[in-house]
C-alpha cells in the first residue's frame, strides 16, 4: 500500500506531525509530496504566499498521482487558507480543490472521531449563503454520499440521521418550515431508494449526542459549524491554557480517489517548537489505510 502525504503549509506544524506519525506505520510505503523549504529557512507561524503556493502545488500533484493509480490514497497536511489564496489558489479549501480537479460534482465532507461520524450538506460558505444552498436535492444527494461513505468505512447497512435546521425541528412549522418542505421530502426520496435513514429530522441539540451513543451511524449536518462544533468538542481537549489532545479526521467522500486529513489547522502557535500533537494525523493515516483495504476487498 502506498499513501501520499502532502506537505501542507510549511509555516505550520505539518512537517512535524508527519515526521512523528510515519514511524508508526512500517507496513505503509509513504510518499511525501511537495517541494520542501529547508527547515532553517522557514519563517514559522507567519502567513506566507510562497508556502501557500507550494501547498497547492503539492495537492495538485497528489491528485494526479492518485488518479493515475501511482498512490492508493492521499493524506493532506493542514493548509492556511489565507496563504493558500494569496499563493494563487482560488479555492475555499482542500475539499473544493479535490472536487474541482477530479471533476466531482456530488461530494461531501465527513468528520470522524472514533464512532462519531458527521457529514455536511454545506461547508465553506457564510451561514446566510448556506441557508440558500440547503435544498431538497442537495440534502438527498448528501444522504446518498453518507450511505456510500459508511459502507466504505466497513458499515454494511448504515443507519443515517438528519439533523434539523430549526430549534425543536421546527415544531411542526412554528419555528420554521424547512423540515417539512425540504428535509422530510429529501429523507423520503432516500428511503424510496432503500437507504436506511430515520423518518424525521432530529433536533440538532440531541442529534450528535445520540450519534456518539450509537443510536445511528452518521449524522447529516446542514452547515459547517453545526457539524464541526460537536466533533471538535469531543475530539479536542483544552486544559490549563493549552490543547492536551487534538483528534479527528476530515474525509472527502464522493471523489474517485481516497482523501483524508487531520481535522485541525496549521497551529501557528506551536509551529517549529517540537510540541505539536500528531494524534489527528495518525488517525487520518489509519482511516486512509482502512478505506484502501475496504476498496481492495470489494
């Protein structure tokens, strides 16, 4: 098995967490992708368009290698989105770049922390724009991607819950009509296709706790923070003014290739100090390995 790892933004912790993680996987052939700046020349913790440009070049190269079958999966180290954009890459983030360069239309971001799985209908846009993007068609497609994603993760017959948009799932239209007019019709569309999705949207203030407790296999979240907050609350531990543990994985499903990533940013405050926590990178590699093995077993 050969897994490519992109360098990410070199002013951040990417190189350190890569170096700490790779020795734990002696059975994997790793390829570090991207032009690396000598360590002594890196200005850690600072936004630099050069590092953003190099990060984008690494992603582009990794996508080509994966599409050509020269690597089995891609694990991406964190990028700094401002440096990335200043470096000439006009994407909101990794997810959008992977979708564009692979010609993928129906895709979704899933966050994973242990048995908690959350997939998103919308991601990198304003909340106001997200509300306009939450359509019956888009929710239906995300449910389909969630179903396929769980199967790729080894769950044979997944059960899917859809988080509600409005408080108390709208209370029958009292607090909003999106549940009745958008979410329930999308759920019924998916059920007619044989997908095991719960009949009604689940109030978001309990949906993620139920998922964590095993009530269903994945939650369909409607916008970025609705899904990210619960995953990071259980996966990130802050104690005595510092992050004690940072664990969680970002997976882009729907692509023709496998892509996972640590679910955290560049951590400029820790960069170059040798104190970065590699937990999320380790988990990202483990999940990439699982996805490759499951794909090969089909």
